């Protein structure tokens, strides 16, 4: 199974775990709701999966 397929198959679980983990990294007094954290996680995951689906040359992969 490819990483992008794994991410698609486990999308909701990854987002939930991201929100829990992100909360542990927030500085004291920071105030982001669960919905905001989940929204950011979804944006990140979608960008990662979209990027994985684009063919790249070896040089492009190295630059990333």
C-alpha cells in the first residue's frame, strides 16, 4: 500500500491523532478549538496527498 493510499484510508484517525498531538505542542494560553486543529490537519494531509500524486523528476524530489 502506498503512503498516499494509507493516508486516504486512515484520514479521520490521522486527523484525530494530529489534533491530540498538536494540543501538546501549543504554548500556554494558546486557544485553538478542536475544530480549528482538525481543519489545519485536514489542509496538511490534503496537500501531502496531492503532492504525492504529482510525478516528479529525481532533481525535484531532491529539492523537496
